């Protein structure tokens, strides 16, 4: 049960030309409350972009209070940073009603 998880298979982190994991770059900082980081990671994952949250100040606050008072940073592979940024900045559009 080592790889047990909900949902789809976790996305593989892309490899660079030398076969090493590609550099992770900061995409955004979330407030760390209300599952914002989890929703952001889920959205990116649904678009085929692997991502992870990093707690710069450790996870003790999250363990004690249920959320991180310092927030969470979201990282993505360097080659997918622009696509990830565009996804997060995308504006909703209204579809015209058919008559």
C-alpha cells in the first residue's frame, strides 16, 4: 500500500536533458487557509502539470492549528511554469445562450 492515494495516478516530474528531475520554480504563494494550496495543485494536476506545496517555516503551525499562518508556496517544473501561470491567471468567460 506504499503508493495508495485518492484520485488519479500522481504525475511524474519531468526530467531534464541529463535525466535528472527538472528544477522546481515558484509559481505562487497561497494564504495557507481553506485548502487554497490543495485546490491549486488539483487544478494544475487536472491540466497535466505536476505541482507541490512547500511550507517555508515548517509544518508545526499546520499540525497544531490545522493551517499554516505563514502560507504555502506552490512549485511547478521550470518548463511548465508559463502554462501553469496562464492557467491560474485565466479569466472565466460566459457562453452565449442558444436561442
